């Protein structure tokens, strides 16, 4: 296993997931990955949401190969290219126009955190204010601007400097007071500087699969409007189909001023991010936000191909079906936990199980890995997260759910696999 | 030209390069790009330094196609993969070990700015200090942490909030006092908070192709050591061969604690960044810096293939030859400018011409575009930048240099091409 | 009225109270002030709490005159002086020892805001943390460090720069959820950086005479302890007898790590401030906080004299009696407001009336001024504040209360007095 | 010596000067102080510049006693009072009008640091910028806003949080490059955010008696104008006569937009501060900066009396004479130091000796104290500072200078006085 050795010897201690799943992956397809020993794993981590269409989706992958053979430019800053134009055109047709969204698109660089950085810069520019409101349990990225909006104590501490010009307010906890406290704090004498933006995730993945209610989200939108702030939805993880529809807020009354997208946007897992900006708020001067990899033509090509899924009624019906199936399984699994110690968390295909017993989720993560299932915990280790590929078949899911059930009822974990 | 229309209609006003070179690119190979009308352009912009090996380098491109066909995972967070291990192994063999560098590597996300963000976080963590020193004219990225180290007034203003915990000191201007003022400011009573790091570019690309002297750089390294700060070289643009050697500081006495790489690292223009950290400074705790696209396996594969160039004596000899050729041409071109109004700027293949006459560089940029050459200005519009592909043949360069000479002596620009 | 003219012509527009009470004061004694026309005013503003013993208290004033005649040093930095030693000794005897408080004293400069600046510096030093928690509606001073803890939108905006490293959380609003939201936000994943201190006023004067409940304050103290933060009581306005006891938290279970005092500390209205620091938290290095006017010997002398009141059983009984009287009057006055539109606000001799009707408090302020009573509004203009001198006789108070009643029932304000 | 004990036992470790001069002072007059043992000291510390007229100046002291007997209000927020009006009127007559200065006055609170806080707030408000430029070696106060402009590493570290929105640039060091580096850094691409203000001391007291040249100061004023920043002179220590004229910049071409005054402004050492604001820059809204002790009527009275000195030709002639005398003595003393190891530092009556030998200044401070002279060091211990009272007679100075000479030539320090 010399491949692992190389990383262990030469890669920084900052590496993290590989400590939980200490094998070397070589091949991947659909919902599965295979390690160098040929062992198969069901991937419920899905690139932390970057692989909603599964690994190496044949349609998307073919588009990429074709483009490479055509000799198209690979990277192009923000020059006009055919690949970019086609993607933009298609995105408007498939996503924006049907929803009546008159937003322009910005390519802020190849990472989700850069979409958030651009969004808050723009909000500050538009409003002339500096403060940005985000919410307890949220995660928006690890660069300094986004980090100021994120709640992870580990990551915040690692900034090594106070994270300025942001206010964290409590996220929806299901109580009726959840919105009241926001109202109170955002009042004139609440002590919070008038915000440039309220930045919210509709479901907090890293924060523990907290799904905000429609009413709370609607209230946040209202408070943004009332306080003269932009209403920004960070749909980087929950968007691109993860909750069952393209945007996580489809079907709601939310009309965000700005939407941040990344992760599964390219369809194949290529680095790509995009900011949607209500047209009349597009106050950018040319070049005010830049970066080398804003023109990732390979990602434009795959992202365009990925959009084909969203005009395919078969795909849409399957996602609905799979979502229902996952929901049903999780309820059954939760019910099977002794003493009512588990509840379903999250929404759509961004779901999981929240356990009362400390250490339970981590125990199950290890047991599942031993059974060939990769699933992470979040929310401080209380929640076991399942991010199945949207293209997973119902049968594949059921087989996986059985493995989860098996892990939950196992007396002990099976013979240990592999050291870190 | 519907492709352009789509971007013009739906892309944010923030777009910039496309306003200078308003055509739609469709194909690219080696030093050339072709627009949808089939017109060929010599690309001296080279993705702002991300395409040092030219467009679609056959060897690198083949490695990517092979990998795609093999079904390897595309994106993998920071899990171990074969592609990543092989790249790391090869990078150690080809780059680090021969230079006696005992550095570990960190993949901080797919953009250069994220390498800088990670580097300054680490420096703050290691030293327990918050302040970071950077230099006038520098550019390190557009996310909030990196932006605090960058000098562009346009970009800084766009932050919309004060950029904290950084001190900008004067860059080498060739005067003997250039180092003295740093010494004085970094003294105990200079008023600058003790820095966690001194972050320097050996050649400032965006700042106007300012090349620091070896003595000044060495002095900066010494001051970093004396003040207990990390010495960080941002080699994102000047590295990966741009100045003629892999690192821009090869052959000097610089031994950076931390090196930031990105741009041409992947060889093909895929989004990728890397931080090299002196092993004993690798104080990261697992997961303290994260991001979805840290495991871009396509980039690992192409980056590994790109390293093959650096073990190819033919390539190395060609780069030397081309560098000499470019240097010679630029001196001739500078001499040809009336009234001694031009000087060669920069170093190696990161060179250009600095003009005294206001507007001259911009005039030439337009004339060159009309002649099928893409070259940008920098340094507030005073400098015309030439970033030729390292793989450009000498003949191709000479032909290009002739076009520059022609543009410089033209009575007027030829019939205008294309509106914005 | 040339005196007014001088100020109007040569003093900055920043002046404020003088616009509300546009006369020129010449003489003052006990609860009264007289203007240059000889008109008498009952002073319920009391120097915003700096004149708890009334104007020119004879005992205190005599001590000052004696000191001046003795030729003692007036200002002495932080050198040892007899005046300072005697005050410190007496303060320990009269205030600290009887309460079992083993605190050391710091003289941080002559203004309350400097006590807060010193307190938060010390808390940051002791804990190694930067964030400081304060509360909605609070006011702690107008210098940059204190301002970050204050809620006034007018003052915060005037900072002209983001106010860093502070988190404002909701103050007690009487609801059971008031403490819960604090608990939630201060949890590990609440998103708030671990605080160095929780800084609280037991009664918020500027914020609208909000008096926190004992349970909430106790909860805040507990949360400070649990989160490893210092528990700091800003008793600058509420202390020195304003709520009826020397500290506003006497008789409660609050045991603050740090207490900030100023305003009435000197007894006569001389600029003076003091920080009480639990002995084992006195982590200051010599000279880490400085300032010219830390050694105001005139104030040491008057402050020592002022402490005599607190060993005088007659004074203590009077303060109790007056407090009861004020409380009774305010309840009657509140009841007299039509439609139940008024409620008593505050605590002890830091009380007032909160009106539902917008503009009502300001109307009454004007009517009272016309009747020779000076009283301010606060809390965004909803609350009419009464800060009677503790030395006011019951008869003087009753007469004043009658004037308030008269103003409340007046059909119209009497003939206008004096323009601004 | 129970008085010392009280402070040693109950005062915070932050105390500093008293460790150098560990006696308890009881009486003071003119240039002298007496300790409780009746020992006399020549005071060359002069309250760090707050006692320019010496201790208990009879004329000023009498004015205070008269006011106290008249029953005038002591403290009055920013209400109009007779005492304030008279001072303002007199200040305009004696100081502003003769210099053609059309400035309004602001009373920002009783400490110099609050004058600086107010000045930079105003500059930010007027310009809409956040950055403020100050200079290496400067000291402007210990509250957070002023501290960001100060160079002391001890004090900056004690802030416990990064000090934002300020840029420290090099102070005049006598080299021709001193101004050039400022010009370069303040250029558009220097990397420094456009400043709201340049804040400068004409002589740096705490920084080591560095006296800037007229040319450099004039250049700073020009750069402020060119960069659209306010030109602010912090004359808190150097003003009110310390350099021999009322303002330290009298007789120069400096026309500051804003001047900060404090320390000796009240004449008697009472806490007082004032900001002079060019009338057309008085952009304050009412109440945007506040504080309890803005209306220190005792200080208004003594400050008015102090101004009488400046209309007294005898006083003015004496100050000139004393300045010449001090200058002469210091040159002689410097010459007497072996190996040319001393130079005169500072300007006017804000002068001292800078020694090459490490520890020399501190040695002399101790020897002088043993001889009954109180003088501090500054500039990191290299400079021995002499701040004689302006009212000191020439004979008193000569006697003092002899003691300095004696200390410099002493073989050893005399029998030690007093422990700390």
C-alpha cells in the first residue's frame, strides 16, 4: 500500500477524511468506489455533496471526453468561450427562465467558498454596509470572508485572527421563539450593525442536517427585506438536486437576491462555483473580483451535460421515488433504535439519523465502513449523514439501508478493518 | 455570434478580460487560440500564468484522457487516491528531494488564493501572532484573507470592509534604502505588530513585472527569521517554470518556510493549488482547513504528467534557450522605443516592457490584438506583459516579437477589429 | 446671553444636551441648578448619574477645598500619593472588605469608558481570547473598544469603521426564553467565538431603564463561568448608590470578576474611574495600560469623603426612604396615564416611566423643562428618566413628582421657554 | 509608610511610575514635590507634560478655589455653563483668533486619548474612509482607537486583539528618504487603503524625543492634502507651551485640520481634553460622540486662568529664556559624556539626552532620583527626558542641571534610597 504511505509521509497533518476511511481509492462509478484491493464501497459521502449524479456519470463523462478531443481551451480566465456560452445559455433555459428568475451569473473561481466571498463583497458594495448576518450551525467555507459566517469552532479557531464584520444569530430550532429573537436583534436598538446581507442555508449539512422550516426561512427573507439587507441563499450543498429539486428552495416563497452554487454544479465533481445575482443588484465594476480559474471550460461542458438530467422526466421521477424510499427507510431505522434514541434529520436526499446516545453515530460510521459503506457524521458527531447519489437505484438504496440496519443491531463491530 | 451574446446578456458586469479581447474562443493548442471565426491568436496571456506548457499539451492531455477512461474517481475530498499518491510521490522525487526541501504538501482547495489563505492561517497558528506583512504592488488573491495582502486599490475597495491584520511594506524599488525601511519598521518600536509571516512574490506580475533583487529578497528572508516570522514565497504565478526554473527562487539563497503554488501546477490549466510547508512547521490539526475540491484527481494526474517535462533535458534546454531569446528580443524592442521610453521589466519568461508614455502599453495591447496577439498590461497600465508558453518554439516567438515590433512602429492601428 | 452665544458659535455641532435644555447654568447646589437668569431647575439628569450626592455636597466640597489649601499634588500619574493611598484604604474598608471582595483596584484614566477599555483588555489577556459578549441596549462608552459593546446605532455608525471582536446578545426582556437563547449561542457550535468576558449592566440606563431580573443576571454569571469567560459588571451608572445600594448587585448572588465604576465615584462630579479586579485575575504587567490622568488626587480626596456617606446610618435610611417614595410616586404617575399607557421602568433611584405613545416622553421632557425640571429620555425616546440626587429630601421629591403629574395632565405646554 | 502599603497591597500590578520613584508624595508647588518624609524632588516628569505651569500655580489655583466658593456647577455634561462659555471665549481670543484659525472646539471627554478617538472618528466620517495613518514611535493613547495609532509594543500587545484600520508609516529619521517612502506608500498602488487622516506628533515624547524637521512635517501635511486625508496634529504633549510656544507648530507652515489638546490644557493638571476642528469639517451630528465628563467646569475655570499666562509678556520672555538656558545646558551635558556618547534630543522644553550606551539613561534616572530629581526615560530606554515646568526659574534649572552633571560623572550611585 505504498500509495497510502506517500500521502501519510508527505501530506500535511491537516488531512482529515482519510483518517476515517483509511484506504486508497482507485476506481469509482455510480454510487460505488473501489479501493486498490478491489473492495467496493457504497459512497454516501458523495464528495460532501459534489457528486449528486454519482461517480463518472456516463453522459457527463462522455461530454468531457468529447470536449478534450475537440481541442477546446481548458482554462480561459473570464474570456468568452463557446463552452461557457453554451452552459450559460442552457442554465438560463433549464433553470432560471422556468422559475422566472431574472438573475445574472458570476463565476467567482472554482470553489464554493469563493462564491460566498463574492456574494458578501457584492452585498457590502450594494448596501454600503459591512456587517453580514449568518446563522448558528452554518458552514460557508474556509477562506477568511466565508469563515466569518461559519460556526465550526475548530475552523474558526484556526483562522488565528478575529473574524470580522459578521454576526451569527440562532438558526431555526423549531421553537416559536426562533424567529422572534431574530426580529429583536435586528431592530434598530438591537446592537447589531445594519447588515448588508442575511446568508442562510435552507438545510445545514455540516451543522448536523438541520432543516429550517418554510415559515422560519420566509421570516428570514422578510427580515432581510425589512432591514435593507440582501437575502442570500447558500445552496452550495443543498442545491443542484440534493434535497430533491434543483434548488433547495423550489416550491417555497423564497426569492433570494443572491444564490451561491458549487459542489455538484459541474455534475462530474470538477471544481466550479457560480453566484446568481438579481439583475438589478449586479453592481460589480469590471474586475472587482477576480481569480485565475474562473473559466474552467471542462466544468462548463460537464455542467451543461448535467443539466440534461433536469429536462429528463425519467430522472425527475426517479429522484422523487428515491427520496420517498430514503425517507421511509430512515423512519424505519430511527424507529428501530432502542429507547426512541434516534430521529430522522434533514430533508430529501440530504438526510440522516440524529442519535441521542453520545458516540453512537461515530460507532455506526465505523461499523458501516467495515460493511463497505462510507458515511460521515456531522453536527458535533450526533448525526449520521446519508448523501446517496441521486442516480442510485431503489434496489441499491435498499441494500444499503439493510447494511445500516445491520450495523445498528450488531452486537459488536466485525473484525476490524485496516489501521489509519 | 450568439455565444458572445449569451455571456453579455447573462453574465455579471464583473467580467473583465473579455472586454479587452472581445471574441469567442473555441479551440486552443500550444501557444495559440482560435476564435469561432477561425482566427488564430498568439496567447501571451497564458491564463495569467496557468498555461506555462501551452494549451492542451499533448502529453498532459493524453494522461487526462487515459485517466477518464480508467474510471478513476474525479473528486475525492482529502481521501487517499491512487492519483493523489502518485502525484505526491513524483513531486517529492522531481522537485523537493533534489533541492533538499523537507516540506510536506497541503492541498488547500482548487484556487491559488486558497493556498495563500491556508499559508497565513498556518503562520498565525504557528506563531500565535495575527499580523502578516506583504508588499506594495503585490497580488495574492481575491478572498478576504489574501486580499488583505494585495495592493490593488480596485480589489481592496471592493472588499467593502476594512482588510484586517496585515501590514503592507514597500517592495524593492532598486534603491539602497529599500531594505533599510523594512528593517526600521520591523524593529521593536516600529509600530508594526510582530508578524506571523512575511509573504513575498519574487516577481510581481500583477503589480507591473517588478523583479526584486536577490539581495533584497535575501534581506526579507533574514528579517523574517530575525522577527520570528515565517518566510512565505507566493510562487503561484512566478513558479512552475515561469521564470525559467521550477521555482522562481531556484539558484538563490532563499529557503522559504512555506511556498504557495497554483496556476500552472496542474500543467493543463485545471484548478489546483498546493502549499509546501517545512515539515517541522506543519502544526495543522486534522480538518482545520477544509474545502470540497481539495482532491481534484484529474489535476493530480495532469500535474504528475507535467512533472515529466522537468526531467526532460530537452525541455530544460529549450526553456533556457527561449528565455535568452525572449530577453534579447525585449531589449531590442525596448531600444526601438523613441526617446528611451521603454525598459525591459520582469525576469525570465515573465517579462515585458515598461513604457514611460501614459497609455502606450494599452495602445500596444490593442494593436497587438488587431495583429492576432493577446497580451495584457499590468502595474496600473504602464507595463505590457508577455507570458509566452514555455513550449513555444523559438521561431514562433520570433514571429511574435516581429508583430510586437510592428505594433510599436505602426503609424496607426490597423482597421479595427470587433467591438466589445 | 453672550455665554450661550460663545458656545453656539465656537463649539462643535456634536453638542447635544444643551439643545434640549438651552439655558446657561451658573450655580448648582443639592438637587438644583440655576441658570444665568436666576431660574431654578430640579436636576433629575444628575450628570447622567455622576452627581448621585447632588451638586456641591458640602462635606465633599469642603474636603476638596481643604486639600487645595494644603498644597497637595493635583495630578500624579500613577505615583504614590497620600490622597490616593487614603482613598484606597478607605474604599477597601468601607466597600470591599464588608462584602468579602478580594479585589484590587486599577485607575484606568478619568472616564468610565476607560474603565471598560481596561476591563476588556484584561479579560482578553487573562483568557487569551478576543471576543467579548455584551447585550442589546447596553451602553459602555464612546471610545472604540467600549463602543463595540454598545448598542446605540447613532454612536456605532459614528465609529466610521466596523467595531470588532464583540458579540451583542439579547438582554433580559422578561421572557423565559431570554436566558435560553444565550445558552444556545454560547454553546460550542453556536458560532460565537469563545468570549473573554460577558459584560453586563444590571440596569441599562441609556438603553431605556431596562432592569434585568436577578435570575437572568445569575444565569449570565453562570454562563460566563461555564464558558471560561470573565463576568464583568459595568456599574458605572447603576453603581455608587444609584439603585439604592453602593453596588447595583448588592444583595444578589452576583460575584463579578471585574467591576467598572466611574460617574459618581468621586462624589463631586470630578472625572474618575476605577476597575475592581478579582485579585487572582490581576494579570497586568506594569504599564500595560496607561494614561495621564490616572492620578486625579482631587478626585481621590472627594471620593474618600463621599464614602463617609456610606458609613452614615442616617444617609442609608434616607436613601431607602427616598427610594420607596420615588417608587410609590412613579406607580401613581404611571397609573394616571390614560389607557394604561405607562409603566414604571428601572430600579431604585434609577427609575422612570415608559410610555406606549410615541413622542409622549419627549413631550413631557419639554413640558417639565418649562416647569423647571430637567429630565432626559432614553431607550429610543420611549422612557422618561428620573435620576434624583440621593440626598434629595422627600419633600423636594414630592414637589418634583407633582410637577411631573402636572405635566402629564396639562392640556398644552405652557408658554414656550427659550429657543435652542 | 502605611500610605505606600495600601497601594502596594490593593492596587493592580499595572502601576508603573511608582515602581521607579517609590516614595509617597504629599505636597507639591512649582517645580517641586515633597514626599511624606519631607524630602524635596525637582519634578522633570511634570505629569508627563500635564503640569507645564508647575504644581499648584497660584493664579490658576486661586481661580479654582474662587469657583468652588461661588457654588458653580462642577460637572455638566455638554450643557451650557458660564465657566465653559468663558473658557471658550477666552480660548478663541487668546489662541485661535491671533493665529487666524477658524476652528470650532469639541470637548470629547477628560482624557487625551478621547481627543484622539474623537478626531479619528470625525476624520472617518468626513472622508468616508476607515484607514488612518500614524507614525513609528508615536503615542496617542491607550483606548482601542488611539492604541491602533501608537507604536509601543507593550501597549499594543496588551490590547489582546488586533488593532484595526490603521497604518503605521516611518517617522522622520533625518534621512532624505524619510519623506519619499511616505509618498511611495501613499500612492495609488502602494497597497495602503486611502487614509481618512494622517495623525502626527511634531515631537514624539514617548517615542524618544524625536523632533521631526519642519520640512518633513510640511511634507506630511502636503501628502495629507494630496491623498484627501485630514491633517491631524496630536499636540497633547507637545502643545500648551511644552516646546516653547502655545502650539508646537507655531511659526511653521502647518495648518492642521484637526488639533488634539489635553495634558496641560487645564493648567492645573485637571483632566481635560479638547479637539480643534476646522469649521467646515465639523460634520458631527448632535450626540455622535459622548461621555459623562465632557463638561469639567473646574477645568474650564483653570484652563481660562492658564491662558492669562499667554498674554503676559513676562511669562513669554521667561519661557524663551528658560528654553535657551535648557538648550545650552543640555549641549554642555551631552558634550561631557565620554566618547561622544550622548546627543541632545527633542525641542524646546521637551528635551533630553539620547545615550548610545545601553542602560545609561536608566542608570542616570536612578542616580538622579537619589539626588532628588525625577526624570523618566523613553524611546525604549535610550533617552533621558527633561520636562521642566515652564515657570521654573533659570536658577532652579541651573541647580538641576548641575545635579544631572553630577549624576553623569559620579563614580557610583550614592547610598541607595528606598526600596520599591
